[in-house]
């Protein structure tokens, strides 16, 4: 036997999607197109038990397992839909929406914190920023040291 016959040849060229959607699939995606492969991964995640999907680490898991689960869960995390109406007056804002740190969407009239009675504590945030940027400096406790 020659070397080329002894090696198992794997198809490397793309072929039609395995689910029959007339797109091409790759061998590393189980011969599924990108949309079908994404749907396949979502189905696999939904089949996993809830304990396997959680991002908390258990003593029997290795760090590689938890990071792989975290990457997989982050990839398919659904972002919350952004509101298209002002939180105060319910006016449609369209492209001219203004976001606030209180996680609200506001029109031009209610964009300032004073106008929409914002419950975000700007003073505490400023104090935390100053405390992080300016650590406490204490003098040397031994006066004879130079």
C-alpha cells in the first residue's frame, strides 16, 4: 500500500448544508451552513442541564471547562431590547434617543437627570471614582528612618 492509500482522506471542500437549505456547509461545522450551525448550537445549549450552563465553578470542573462554558453562554446571550419611547412622556424617540445611567431612554426634553427625576446617585459615583484614583497616603511610622 502506498502512503496516500493508507491515510484516510477527509472531504475538505464545502458541500451542500446537511439540513438542506441550499447553502454550503464546512466539515468543521458538521457540514452545516452558518445559520443552521448557530441554530444547532442553540439547540445543544438548551439540551444541557441547567447546572452545566451556569457559570459558577464547582470543585470538580477544570478552569478550561468553566471558561468554555462562559464563552459559549456569552456568545448566545440575548441582549435586552432597547425601548423606543421616552420613559417619562412615552413619546417615540426614534434615532434621537438619549440614554441615562438609570437605564432609561428619554426624549430631548427629558434627557437631563433633573427633568426625569433620575434615581442614579451621581455623588456616590463621583466619590467612588475619587477614592479609586486617589489612594490614602500615610507617612512613615519610624521617624529615625531616612
